[in-house]
C-alpha cells in the first residue's frame, strides 16, 4: 500500500485526539540520549550515567517536579562492572530525592518496555501516582570475565569470556548465539537474504530521512561528553549508527552466524550505548498539575514460547496487549517492532498481517542501534513521535527478548 495514501487515511480518522480520565495511566514526557555506536562517542559514559541524563531530561520536559517522583524502574541487561543497584545510581545522579524507590529490570531486550509496564501497573493499582521508567545500556563498557579465577587457576590455559555475548546475546538453552535463532526464523518462514538486505536498506533510508527532516529532534536530549584526557567537551546530539554503513556493500557481506546463512552484520541490529526515560503518572495527577501528557497507555501484554522461537514472540504478545486494551489490530495506525534482526520485523509483520508501510517508518534497531536494556522504552517514544508526525492516534510497540519472550504496549496519542 502506498505510504502517502495510508497516512492520508490515518489523518482523516484521527484528527480529533482522545482525552484522558483521572484513572488513566499517561506519559507526561519522553527523552532519550543519542544512540552511540560500539566504542563511539558515548563509550566513556557508563549505563547509570546515561540513564541519569535521560531521566533528568524527561523530568524537565514533563512539567513535573523531581519531588513528584515516587519510584523508578529502569531496564538494564548486563550490569556486571557498573556497581550495585544501577537504577539507584541513575536516580541519585539525576538529583532525585533520596526517598525515591528504585528497581532495575532485566527482561533482556524487553527490559525497558517491561519497566514502563511495571510503572503503569503500580499507578493503575493506586500504589503510585508518578513514576520514572525506561532503560539504559552501555554495551561498550560491558567487561570480559575470568571464570574460575576466584578459586585460582591450577594448570594450563583458561578462557576470557566476553560478558556482552555471554549475558546479552547468548541462547543458553541451546548454547548458541541468538543470531542462530534469527537464521532458524528465516529458514522456517522462508525469508531470503535478499528480503532481509532489502528491508535493512529501507531501515537505513528511513532513519536517514527522518533525521534529515528533524523528526528525531524532539526525542533526543543532547549530551556533553568529555574527552578521555579531559578538557575537550563535545556535544553529541545525533545517533551515530545510521550513517555508519556503506549501502553499496551491504549485499556483499558474508553471513555472520552460519556459513550458508542469511543474517549478516548489516541486516541485524548493532551493538550500542544509550538510555531512554519517561515520566509516567495518573491522569488525575496530570490534570491537577495542569500538564498535557503525550499519550496514554491503553494496554500491554507479554508472551513466551520456545527460546529458539523468540523471534516470533511479538506476534503472540501483540494480540494479548490488544485484548488488554479492548482493541483490535485494525485499530492500530502505526507499529514499532524492534529490529533485533531484519527478519524479526519481516516475520512479525507477516504473522500479524501488517502493511510494512506502517511498521518502523522512522527506521529501527538495524539502522538506529540497539542498546539492549534501552530499546523497549526507546521504541515507545519513537512510536509516539511517528503518530504525531502523521497526525495519527493509536500505535503498538512490540519487542522480542531472549529466552523466548516478547512484550507489547498499546498507546494512544493525547497531544
């Protein structure tokens, strides 16, 4: 379907925005860091500090006070080496009151989204009124491990283990890289190398076009980075990954995980640094404060299946989120499906019978980057801005996670 025609149809449907009630869960603001490439501009900043930056910007944009925040949930997948209680560190660094309760969430790639879901649940039950939620990851700073070193090496060689792969990207149930699950998905559902490369090229083109049009400007909170030797301060305000590609060479790359495979470094997501956060509150609190929320959370859902099949779990989570929201798939105007691999977006769009013109229209994790603890929250913020850019109202964000799982959230734009 032609995208301009689709957008025109959405505009006619949705010009009258929804209102919110006191009992609704609303998101007052969203902010994220730029997404840095592995070893790139943000490599000197650890995950809690990235999280603190996103939290600070989100609160500033919300119109709420730091004293309004009662609790914080932040996703983080590989916490080794960054100190205890990463979310607590982010909250303290952001200057929030010391009485704010803090919890770090690890649901692998869905961590940031699950953090928002838990915030929504705490508000729906009346336990909290205002919560910060999001996710953070510095994949550049994940350490290497020395298994067995604590008890001493006796004789012979030993192995240094890459913590990023071991705790972030490894299918422990089948002792293989998660990229092999992508290969299994492509084989099962008959998506070719050409299909995946074509999709990946489109992701890069969409991301570049969106950046050039200024469509990410309202998402990103620029961050100042000091040089390793101090003195020189650089402000980073744009994602690094979407320009870090040679499109003309993409189709010539060798498979990354399997000799005769179809998944490559270019049609899979990348390794990145970044954080995203939002201020989640009750509709009553937003009304009492005179705030204009960005969107309300209509529903959410999780799904689990065989670990090898995690790539298709979003197609199970989305119907559950729709049921929770009291909606149907036809009610959704735009989708964000996290691009763990190009085949993930392709297969879930196929299973859900979606028009690809409505999926990841500003690019996705293949082109923008995938800081694993952050992405679940990032795609929710991007989805809101997609809805706003197209004068649409209802969207669905979904993300798969290692172990066979996925999460999905339905949002409705308010402003």
